[in-house]
C-alpha cells in the first residue's frame, strides 16, 4: 500500500475530525492507501474520546500519532506546536518514506513545505480555508497590533510559497478556486480541484427513523404535537452569528408563537448561549440546548422542521463549505442562511432548499420566515441536492484521482470537479 502522511491542526477527537477527516481517510484506504495521521488534540477532549477514535480506526491500515494542542501563550504556543509537528513528521518520514503528505490549512502546510524541501515528498495542499485571513477576519489576529500584523504577514508569505511549491491544490468552493487562480504570484495556473465538505448520506438519512420514533424522541425533548422546531447545529461564537440568529428567532415567534429552537452545540457553550437569551429577552422554555454525538445528530434533525445558520460574510469565508449545510440538506430540511459564505447561496437557490438573506435586518428576516412557512419544500429534492453536491462517494473519487496523479499511477479512479 502507498504510504501517506496526513497532518491536521484539528484533532481527530474534535467533532470536525470525526465528520471531515476520518470518513475520508478510512474510506480512501480501500483505494490502496495507508495513512499515518499526525494531529493536535485538545487535552480534555482527547481524554474523553481517545478510546472511541482508536476503536474506529483499528480495522484500517491507519496509524494515529496524537500530539497535544497548546492554546497559550498566543503566537508562542503556535510556534511550539509547529516545532512539535515538524519533529514528529521528520522522524516518521525517515521511518516510513511517505510518498505523499496531505495537509489541512495553516501550520500543517508549513510542515509539509519543509518535508518537500528536505525529502522531496509530494505535497497536496488541501485548502480548507484561507487560514491567516480567517484569523484576521475572526478577530484572532488583531492587525492593529504590530505583533499580530507581523504574524499575519508571515503566514501570508508562507501561504504564497506553499501555492508556488505544492504539487496539487484542492479547495472547498468554486469561489476559492477563482480567487487562487487570480493570484499574480502564481507563474502558471494552479493544478486545482474543488471538493466541497461531504456528508455520510447513509448516516444522515431521514429514512433511518420512522415518524413514530421521531415523535417519541420529540416527546422526550419536551416538544408537543404540532409545534414547529427550528434547529441550529454546531458551535457558536467567532464566525457563527448568535446575535443575528436570535434576532431571527424573535421574529419567528412573531409569526409562529409555538415554535421552539433546538440548538445542538458543545456543552461548554450552553452557559454563554443562556447569557445571549437573557440579552435578547427570550424565554428559556422556547430553547432546547443539548449536546449530541455524531451518530445522534440525524435523529435530532429528524425532529425538526427547519434549520438556520448565519456565518460572518467576509473574504476568508468565501473559501468555506460548512459541514452543517451538507448535513442539513441530507436530512431534507429547508433552511434560512446568509449570502457571502462559499458557494452556499448558489447551492440553496439551485436546489430550492430554503431562503438566503443578503442583510441582517428585520425586513429581511420577516420576508425569509414568511416564505419559509408558506412554501411546500421538496424534501426529497433537497436530499437529492446533497447527493449531487456533498456526496462522500464523490469526494472520495475526487481525492483518489488526485492521489493517483501525485503518486504516478496511470489509471485514474474518477475525475474530480475541476
């Protein structure tokens, strides 16, 4: 089997690791690839989820090398993590002689760049976002501060070097592809394939649960017969516009007084959300705040009528393909979301799967809510859109095709979306 090193600054014990790393890599082993996964794990989450991850990967030709993520002090902790990743990657390269290093954005790309220069390893730059710009747009890099401005400049220069030197690029959106190919520092057009975030359509399938099962579960959640339920799935804060989503929900109550809001969020964020509810004078009894494992999420969504997510519209988010959108579509739920985030608006409009707002105003909320409540959406058609855009099988074929190009194999399993 061909040996591949995969480096991620996100942990396998993170929700993202379980939804957007493991499903890809474990399935790609069927194409003849063996992986060593180098990841940075949050200590508390690692302790609680370590055994689960080890049991998931055990049947596969996958070696997991977890390192601990460091959050503070700012900047210096990232430098330490980089050195830690580099030492581990160099040692593993000498042991296994990887034919390809596949990295997610940010610090892992610096490690891959160094591996390529020192050992000549093929480098797949899997752009999950414009990393430095994400931190600037999210307020994590305060560009008014000369230290952060210098750090931002360093990462932008390294980003450019990675794009010049890497052997292939994948990105999540067509908007990101257009941006990358417009960069003048690239002497030749980038070798690039668009592979959106994908969803496991077997797991996220409303047919897995009968209406009776859903009704029993709704009763446990305190949802009465006939009550409409709007869901929010994921984290809150930084990119996820909790104030605006609660303003929208306030307007939902105006049109549909019995509606409830189900928030599937990390347990550590419940206290913060309760503070926001108090700020907006919203009744707590209208909200169900809970945490769910990946396997539980589809049943929760089965209990919902609609979904909503607002993500800060900014330059860096043009490269984003929200996993939550794939999962919501797979469950056939119509939604309200905002424009300015990757290809989301175009996908929603193309598949008539909900309403897109262009401004965060009461008028925009009211129009979207009234349309949502008065439209008979084709749930099967929405799920079909998930197959066509977010299919895990499609993503696997695209990655396998890229791998084959980089490892020198002649026959391609399938062509990616280029």
